[in-house]
C-alpha cells in the first residue's frame, strides 16, 4: 500500500455528505433528429464534504442586496466534474465556478450558491 492511498483513505473518511452532479450536454431527439442542450445527471450520491470559509457577507447595490460567501466542495479525484456543473447537496443547489483543483487525495471545487440575492 502506498502512502498516497493511505492519505486518500483518510481524506475520504472526512466526507459527511453526498451530492448529485449535473452537466449540460447535447442530446439528439431520436424522432426528429434535432440536437438540443439539456441538463443531465452525471453522478449521483457522491460522498463529499462542503466547507464554508466565511459567513455570508451582504453587499448593498442599487438593484438589491448581493450575498457573497466562500464555499468549497471536497470529493474524490476520481470523479470528473467539469467547470459550470450544477451540484445539489443537502437540498441546496450550487453552481461550480471554476476548474477543480485536483490532488492525489481529493479535489477541491469552489462553489457559488445558486441563490445569490438576499
């Protein structure tokens, strides 16, 4: 057993939630032959952990109050999560804001809560 496998095993023991991951894909209608872009569930019940770096901060603008918060998703590096994916964890919907940072033991993805306005 390598040291990297042991590290990955310990990181995965910290996962306390599960999430579903949705991506947009081009889907062809078999009857009409027309392509359309649809949201497809790529992965379900993926063990993960959500980390909040700060409490929600509200910024007042001319059009309303905007919420900002630093949220990270940690999960196995074996899952291929694309930038822009929608992630549902504990009945909260997040949108992925960027490319995952992949490590040997885990991957970290910065998330944005889908509801951004107070």
